[in-house]
């Protein structure tokens, strides 16, 4: 679903009034991770791309002294006096992303002016496709309204909004990709230095996300548990972060910690191997290996995601598949030869429907550019 600037401005005017030229449109994309899963919070390497699915925030000025926001996704509306934003408490819903970003902007010296916002996201929520970061980044651009900000500051500010106010201890990947991605390329990110480089992608290999439609409460607690386990493993090994550990060191860890750390260390090698690989066959095998590691060592998969990966393996033209994002539900990412995409869609839908009675959604992912004003 891609919205035109005019249709977004019209919808904004219908809600908030004003004339077309006064309505600014900002877009920030969701993202899909190809490899480097659950390694950004241990200073690892991530390979990801922005999606053409994005969150759109339209903005016009108002003279009410308030920040007013409507979410087109659920029809809910919120208003706060801008002067009260620094002391607003979390509502534990979508509006926390808006307020969290506003608070961080205040803190960073970018006061929020009274404005009307309309938020409309095409990124499926909770699917592991970076929907929260897309809202945060598009909101930040709308609240900045043309004021310049260094990209790294924008990324970190949005991440802090999520960590401190929305209550999710995420790493830096989603915001980084949403801000800095380049159309047509993957992005390899070094999460220690925040340096990145583009990696070209062949047009004959399609990247497809398949949404299991599973949304699990276990996601957030599982994520927190993995962060704590990684911290414990790091301390036991005496390394700066798990990124610096070797497989030999990891073998000395007890019980589940060993598997958690092995995933982080082996995933780092997979990212480098993927970038250096010649063709889709080798790259696809790395995706399957990543899934096995996330399932067996890191324990963030679920039966539905395992089923989608097993189904993918049995379909012609598929090179590789694995869960993507935080896990415990959400999507798999699949590398499929372009000519086989229709067959893949048909078979994965039929197979999953037969197994779970659920129709999965399939998204063709085309590497898109990062966040930007649209008007
Ligand atoms: C979520 C977080 C990211 C990253 C992934 C797992 O998407 O927002 O920072 O940790 O999970 O790779």
C-alpha cells in the first residue's frame, strides 16, 4: 500500500482543515532483516533493507497550543498541550511513540511546536518489520518540520524514545535502516561504530516476507531475557561485548548461555559470509543456518515460523528462508528466484492454511530509500 502525497494531504485536510500547501507529508519506511538477527544489542553486524511499506505522518500548524494526533490505523485521537509533553506519562499504546519522540526532541533542544498530525502506517504492526521505528522516525521528521538534525542524532533519539518511554529495549537496527537506507541496496551495519555500507542486490532474486500472523505476548519478555542472558555471557567471558567472543570461548559457558552466545558469534560470521558470497545458493543456506540457530540456540522461534521455513524449503525456486525480526511470531524472510514467485506465494499460502487454518500475508520486499519529506 503506497499512498500518494495528494491523497494524504486531502485526508489530513478533511480531518484538521487547512489548505493543501500547508500540509506537509513525511514518510519513514519499515525494514526487513536479511541476517544479523538479535545481534545489534551486542554490537554485532546486521544486514537489512528498508521496505516500500512506510509510515506516513502529515502535519499542519495550529494555534491551539496543543499537539493533536489522529491515528488513521485505529481511528484514535489524542491531544496534549505542547508545554505538558515533557511530563506526560505512558499510555501503553501507539501514542507512546509520538510522545516519546516529542520528549526526546525537547531534551535534545528541538522544542515541539503546536501542530496537527495524522499518522497512517502501511507497515504491519508487530510483524517484525520495524513498524515502531517507522512511526518514530516519521513523527520525528514531522515534529522537526524541516529543522536540520544529524542522521545519527535522529536515529539515537528515536531509539531512546522507544527504550525509555515506549518501554521496548530495542537495539539500533530499525531506526538506523529507516533513516539511512538507500533505494535498490541492502545495508550492512556495524552496530558498534554505526558505520554502514550498501550491498547491491540482484534483480532476479526476490525477497519475500511471509507473515505468520502470530502476535505473541512472549515477544517482549523473551527479548528482555535474551538481552540479560547476553549480558551475563559477556561478563562471564570478560569481553567488551559478545561480538568480541570466539566460538572456543563460548564453549566454556554453561547451559543455555552457551547456545545464546553461540548464536551471536555464529550469526556474525554468517553476515560476513553472506556479503562475500557469490550467489543465491550459498546465501540461501546461510539463511537456513540462521533460522536453525535462532530456533535451537537462541530459542526465539515458534512452531508457526518453523512451519513456514520448512514449507519454503520444499518449494521450487526457494534458496533460503528464516524468521526475521524479534521472533516469537511475525514474519519469515525468503529468497526466491523471480520466476518462481507466483508458485511460491500459492504454495506457502496453501501449506500454512492447511497446517494452521490461517491465511499468511506475503509481502514482496523491494529495497527502498530512507525517511524523507514527501512534499
Ligand atoms: C527488534 C529490535 C531490533 C533487533 C531485532 C532483532 O526488531 O527492534 O533492534 O534487536 O528485534 O534482531
